[in-house]
């Protein structure tokens, strides 16, 4: 995990506690064994924190990711594995339990929330309700008490990219925003989370250029 930007003396860092009503946007992507968060396995999760400079422009900061072992009794659909390319039971896969994965990631997110003078995190995702549903289900299974995320609100880049670029598919929206897209790397939680974060920053920065002081 990379160091938090607020600890870097030569970085133009401005806490964003007042920018989103006390919420800290954190981009999340999950790879799963299906579409049902109650029955299907969470296999990989990535979270990307953001930084804001003194002019109100955004960029990626930390990328946090974990491979996740299927919970006991989890369903894993072959069709989902064909898309994300994950072998959940590969002996060399560095997977940890849902509880460990979320605890590791939540610790860093809580630190970012404090450093940005925010009250809690809010999930940003492409089709964010899907990612949030799997996150919440895993939190419940692991009996995690300190979830930094808002339980139901989110920022959805599908809507934002439709507004800004006329596209709703992540790859097409990224290209419309002038970003490169690697089909071979897609459907990795880390890659998709970082591209979604870049897309979210692109929309915010476009707004800032047009409407900022």
C-alpha cells in the first residue's frame, strides 16, 4: 500500500471535508462469483482514494486491493469466472478472508477520512449499487462494526459519464474522456477501480474548469 498523500510535505494537498458535504469519495470495484451479494462469492476488491489540490482538482491517491477467499458455502458461477479470469481455489492465489480483506482496506480508508477532515466515506463505482451491495453483504457476514462507508448512498460514474461524455459503458466512457483502455487488463478489480477513479476525476475536473472560481 502506498503512503498517504497528506504525509507528503511537498504535495499540494487540500482536505475535501467541505467539498462533498463531509463525505470522502472512495472508488470501489469488486470481482465476484455471480450477481447475488447474499449467495455469491466476493473474490476481489479494490478501493482507490482520491486527493484534491488547492485549486479544487482531483487525482488518484492510494490503491488498496485484496484477493478474497470465497466465504463458506458461497456460490461461484462459471460464467462469472470466465469474465474475470479468477481461479478462486488456485493454490498460489494470495487470498484472505472477507473480514481480513475489509479490515485491511477499511483501516486505510478511515485514515484518509480523518486526513481529509471528513465524517465518512461514500462509495464511487461504475454501477455503484452492485459494488455497494457486495460490500455491505461482506460487512454483514464478517460482523464488521466500523464500516467507514455510507450504507446506501453512492456516486455512480455511469450517470456522470452519460452526462459528461454521452457514454455509459466504462471502456467507452474512458476512451471518450481521452483515457487509454487495455482490454486484457479489464475485469481486474484494481484496473477497473483505477480507471473508474480516473473517469470520476475527469468529470469533476471538467466541472471545475468550467465552473470553478
